[in-house]
C-alpha cells in the first residue's frame, strides 16, 4: 500500500484539484491493483464534497469479497493521531501536563524520572520500540495485559537521553494510551468517543475489535510474494 500512496502524492503534486484527471487516476490504481502493489480505498474531497473515489483489492480475499466505498479499514499507526488528540484534550482539561513525568505512572521504565508526556508525544523519549524486538511477530496478534506489556517495554535499555533526538517508537504511544486511561479514569474507547467520534459525529469510525467481514470490515494483508492475511 505504501507504493500506491506514494505514487498518488507524486501524481497529484503540482496540480490543482480543478485539473484532476480521474481517468488517469483510475488507470493508475488499476495498475496498482493488477500488479498486487496495494489494496484499499482512495478518496479525495474538496470543500466538503467528494471529487474522486476508487476501491481496489479485497476486504476479504479468501472469500472473494471486493473492497468498496463503504469498506471499513484498520488505520494502523494513524491511530497515533487519535491518541495524541486524546492526550492533548486531557491536558486542556487539566488532567495532565506536557511536563508530567512518566515516573508518575510507570517508574520502572528507564529514565522515567526525566521522560515527559511531551517527550512521548514527539518520539523524543528514548524508550525502546518494542515492535523492533526479535520475535515480536510471534506474539503481536495475541492478547497481552497492560502489566505484561509495560514490563516488556521497561525491560529494554534506554536508546538515548530524553530530548536528545527523535526516534520513532510505538512504545511511546502504548504508554500514552495507558496514561490517558489512568489520568481520566476512563477506558480509551470511551475517550475516543468523548473527544473525537462524538464531537465530530463520525458515523463510520470506532474503536477496533475482532475484524467482522460480514459488516464490510477489511482484513489486513501483507505482501510476501503474495497476499497473506494478518493474524487477528
């Protein structure tokens, strides 16, 4: 999917939406689909109106269920924008501060007395990215408790001093999710609904669970010389 998104940005770069050539876009994404370089739904809006939409690939490859404009997708790491919004709303409400130390919640994490909420938000904490762990894909699809996941994160050495540099780490946002729940006394799903889904009246956005293809939810696939469904 990364290839097709990159091509879209390059294709649109330097032109205005009034010049949008939908026939060429169709040709582009048909090529992406036929060469197995991506599956998903592309949508372009202008001034609140949809001016282009295209679905390629499958929501459920094994059952031959094609993706369409109503297919629901998991958003992966884009969920970090939701987490950041929730955390900043809690800061706005006085439940957290940017300078709140990680030590208040998880003193067992290395450098927790120096790491702030701001460091976590900006990927400048130095906390090791647990998804880089050898063997991560052997357990990433299995349920794991907060206690065990935090213990795993805390078991790795700090990568650098907080604030020293930027380094992307999923651990930062896992910790922020747990912190948001502790600071608010609410489940993260409720926070998403309270701060984002509800106020914006999002009709097709929800906290994820087990994929239900009967409700037109798409399974996730990786391309390892052919599409393979992610375990869930």
